C-alpha cells in the first residue's frame, strides 16, 4: 500500500512546475521603510510638526513608491494587523472592538432536521444498541425476566430499522453486526430464563444464516441446552459439529468442547468413550479437572494400573502458579516491600490460591477414592498414594493424606488403628502435630476418657496455640469438670483466634447458661443465630433462655421458628404445649400435645396430659384410650390401670369398671385402693362377692399395719441416719407391692377437683371416699417436663467440639 502511494506521488510531481527565479513571489518583504522606524520618531522634527498641526491629513503613501503619495487616494491595505482589529478604514473616535461584540449576539444554530430518513435511521439504531446494553446489565443484576423483555424489544426495534432502510433504499447499509448482536442476546436471555425451545429456535436462526461469519461455534450453546434437557445424544452431536467448525488455531476452545463431550459420555455411562476424550486432552493440554475425571472413569471400569498412572499424571499437572516466595518481603529494599504488600492480596494472587486449593482438593479426593481399589488393602493403597504425593510438587499434602487415613479408619469403626495412625504425628511439625492431637482429643472425649482428652488437647495447644479446635476441646474437658468459668476463657480465646468459629460461640453460650449468666448467654446465641439462621439447636437454646428469663411469649415465638425448621419433632411440640398450658391457653396446648402424640405416641408425659385434659372436659371415654396406652408402656405401674377403671366409673360404665378392678386385683392382689373400690361396687350392685373382697381388704390392711409397726420398731432401735435409710427402704418395699405410698401414684389436682355429680358414691359418703381413694396422677405442678431441653443439651457436645479437622469435606 505504501509503495503505491509513493509511486503515485512521483507521478503527481511530474505535473508540478517550479517558479522561475525572476518571478519571486516573496520579494519586497525584506525592504525596510525608514518612515516606519518608530525608535527615531521622537527625534524626527518633521513627524513631530505633522503631529502637532495636520495629523491625519497627509495623503497616503503608495506601496509601490515609498515616501510618495498614492495618486488614486486609495487606502493602504493593512493586512498585517487586520486580524488584531486594526483597519485602515477606522474612523476617528470609533471604539476598539476586535471581537466584534458591538454587532450583537451570534445567530442561533440551525436546528437538526430529524425528519430526514437518514436521521431517523441513526436514532433508531442508537435505541437498539441501548436496549441490548440494558438487557445485558439487567441479566448481570439478576433480573432475568427484565433482561428478556429488553431483548425482545431490541428485536422489534431492529426489525423496524430494517424496514426503514428498505423504504429509504439503503439496503446496502444494513448492519449485520447489529442484527447478530440482537439475535444472540435474545437467544441467551431465552436460555437464562430456561425457555429452551425458544432459545434453540433463536440459535438456529443465527446458525443457518450464511451471512454471519463464525456462527457455527454457537452450536456449543445449543449443545449446552440439550445437556440441560438431558438429551445427551443430541448434545454430543452438536458438540462435535461445533468442534468441526473450529480451526486448530483455537486450541483452548477445542479442548473445552472435548472436555464437555467426555462429561456427556460419563452421564451416559459410556466410560470407554469418555476415557478416549479425557486421554486426548491430557496428552494435548493437561489440566487438573480433566485428570480427576479420568481417574473417576478408570475407577468406574475398575482398571487398577490405569488408576495409578492417571493419579501420577494428575499430581504432575503444572499449575502455572508462581512460587509463594515472591510474596515474602525482603529486609533490604523498602520499595520492593511496598510492591509485595500491594500484590500480596490482589485478585491475581487470590486466583492463584484458589487454583492451588482446587488442585489439592481433587488430589485428596482422588487419593481417598482409589486407595482401597488399587491394592489388596486400604492401608497399602493409601501408603502408595502418600509416597507418590511426597515425590511431587504437593509434598505438604502427604501429612493431610495420613490424617485422612486415620479418619477413614474411624469410618470403618477401626478406632485402634485410627488412634495409632494419629499418634505417629506426635514427632512431626507443629501444624500436623496439632491437627492429629486435636483429633485424638476429640476421640477420647467421645469415649469419655477425659484425662486422655485433656492431655492431647494440651499437646495440640502447645503445638499450635492459635488452633481454635484445640482450644474448644480443652474448654470441653474443663466444662465436664463443672469449671464453666475456665471453660469460657478457652472458648473466648478460640473466638479471638477465629471470630467465625461457631462451635466456640455455641459452647460459650452454654457455659454462661450453666453459670446462670442468662443475659450474656442470650447475647452469644443471638450472635450465633445471625450466622446460622436455620440452626434448630441455636433457636431452641434461645427459647430455653427466654423461658428461664420468664418471658414465655418470646420463648413461644422462638419455638415456632424451630418448628418451621423441624416440624415433626415431638419433644418441641410437647414443649410448646407446656408453655401454652402455662399461659392458660388450653386449646392451643391441646393442639400441640396432640401433634406430639401423633409423631411419638410413647411419651408418658404427653399421654398423661391428654388423658387429664379429656377428663377435665368431661370426655372420660376419650381419656380411656390414652391411659390404656400408658398401661401398655408401663405395665408394672398400677396407677394407669386404676385411672382407666376410674374413667369407666365416671362415664357410668360400672360393669366395665368392675371387670377392670377385678383384673387389677388379679395382677396386684395387695393394692388397697383396688379392693376398696371392689367392695363399694359389689355393695351398690348387690353382688355376693362383696364379703369375699371385704375379707381380703381387711387382711391386706392388717398386713400393712403389721409391716408399718415392724418398720416403726426398727427405727426406734437404730441411729437417726440409719433410721432414715430404713425408712426409705421400707417405703420403697411398700410401694412395690401395694399403693400405700401414693407419692408416685397421684393424679393431677385437676382430676381430683372434678365434679362428681354423676358418680353414685359421692352422694352417699363423699368424705369417706375422698379419704380412702386419691386419684394417682399427682399434682399438675409436679409433673416432669417433656425432656426436650435435656435432650438438646445432652447432645450439645456431640458434633461441635472439633471444627473441620475430623470430618473434612
């Protein structure tokens, strides 16, 4: 191109003629007129005289003849100073106005005529570009629906633009790039909104148009859609079509497409075809992800030798990450240190760290996967992997693999081998030693060997004082010794080392709760709830604390949040029922107790409350089924059978009540209350068995009196401490055979206070009945709690003493 221009330049110079020397265009400009010598004007007498007398009246001097007036009287042109505002035609007394401001403001600019077809086309084209940009921005902000609407509107505007160009006769000026951008953005937005048929149609429009160059690579997008639709054969077909249309110059794109083909073959279960694709990639451009996928395929087909070779290839893949030494500051050069500080935490270094962590994750996972398969035993396979890693660039992973070997022993329930493996780290470097000691401490803590747990927790802390898991384990060993204050100090230190350590914060809240520092415990669990929004244990602890702070409404609110996470926990439902019962809301309490009973029909406390509720509401028939279930759960407890008989009696079914009392008497022949009711029932019903039961009653009462006298005489002859012990044993013996001691066999006060207008015995001798029979459920206020709180607290140390060291991802 430059040569042509030079030749044409030479040809043009042939037609240029230089001026003749005689016709000098610039002659005369160097001539000096003495009259213009302004330095001598003050000493020029003629000039001074002319100034004083007739200034401005002298005729002008002709330019051709200096010092001689012009014949025609024309003004001399002053071209040299006209641009500065000086003109020869300026009249005397006129103002100096070089900018022409006296002529007024400049006329307004002419308005652009937007009615012309060209201008309309330009405006519409700008609108289309703006809509495409707005669609992309909306998608990046997460507004996929808005992005699709903008893309559709851009398509409509682009079609209107094409029609305007056709009407104006400018079809040759159609912008194919704009049409391509509109169609591609529309297809992408359809795919982002999971409208796959519409997206495929839009891609087909682009691919089939031969005017669009390089549109064939969009078949990769179509293959991705078929992959999402699980139409794997078509996905492979379109991946291969795209691969055929991409030249070898775009090596990275071809590698990525082949990797996708291998993944689709894995999904189809065609591991041999997937191996072919992955092997080609590892030979051309090896990378960590493909190497890991190749190991998975070899594992699926059970090829031991190829698994080993693939693992060796995986650990030899170059990451392209610079050495970490370049980020270490030097002591001499301050400017270099400033550069190091600037790049230490930049995005490039973060990307390098992420790539290295990803590689380590794949290597660890691959080793754990193939270790049991490549050798005859799991330990031998793991040792081979450790040896390979030690000879690679990932030397620091060897110790982590050893720890994972111990964890695998734990999962196989081989605790002795796990402990032995972890003990081998006691003489290694501090980081690995601390991790191994932390796991050992946790194991011994679970086995309730608190001395060993404390010993290894100290060892872990000495090796690495900033290990939060070691500090938590140390705090737990102190916690079980009831030294909550010292335990709290260890938890606080763990939080200082790692402010996001949720286990330390949880245990700190428990320590404060044990010390009755409820406000501080509440603060800990509220902070923890801000981190773990859906943790049922955290929310339950908050509900428990509000209950202890005598704020039942807040406790109910937090329990409702727990129920939203675990809606089928019967203990939580029972706790909600207990709180509503304490607030006097019997209907809500009944609802939650009933739900708890549905999920766990063996909770005696819930059964007792439901039975008492039906008795209180005069539905004794419904109460019978609950107390019969309690009889099945605790068949040796006579009180449930007595309550069933009482329910039959209250409901007026005396025959069934009599049969129930007889059955109780056969099982518990020395029960005084049962015999008394049998005597009364037989008397009122006129049965002949009354005398027999009366005789038995007298005999049992006499035996009880004799027993009580023996106990009393034994107490008188013993010391007070021994006498107290005998009282307890005598009382327990009595309660084992009869119901003379009614401490554990009382109905609630609610049942005792029920009206008895429907009972035939109340009208005859109510005082005698009240004195001889007390319903065996006991006062409502003395009932044990549902146990949900204890269940949760007993599990507090089951899964949070150790962070991620014991169970890594």
